[in-house]
C-alpha cells in the first residue's frame, strides 16, 4: 500500500505536493494523483504545476508544466485544494 509522507494511504484523484532542493535551487510541485504503482511505490501526478527559486526565495506563482510527473509516494504531502 502506497503511503504519503504523513503515512496516510494515497488517494487517486486527490491533490498532493512535494518539494526538492539541490545546490541552492528549490522547486515546489503539486498535482493530482492519476496512478499508483504498488510494486515500486511510485505515484504519477497529472495537471502538474510548479514554481522554483534559489536559496529559499521563491517570487513566482505556480505555472502549469503540461506534463505528468512520477515521484516516490513517501515524498508527497496532501494539499487542501482551498489553500491554492
């Protein structure tokens, strides 16, 4: 069973997000769960939106990437759609 970072079962159709940091750059990504691979515990997000910045400063709004993203389930946090 694929679980998110809070150890809750991931729900298909729900909005989730995650962030990544590398060499001073940070990106925040959010999308809707489309598919869960229970074998690899990877989750595919669609309707993906992202924003990024450097050294903790993010001045831009979310923008649509127009692609799907696959990420490890344990990186995802559920997002309340009303906050975005």
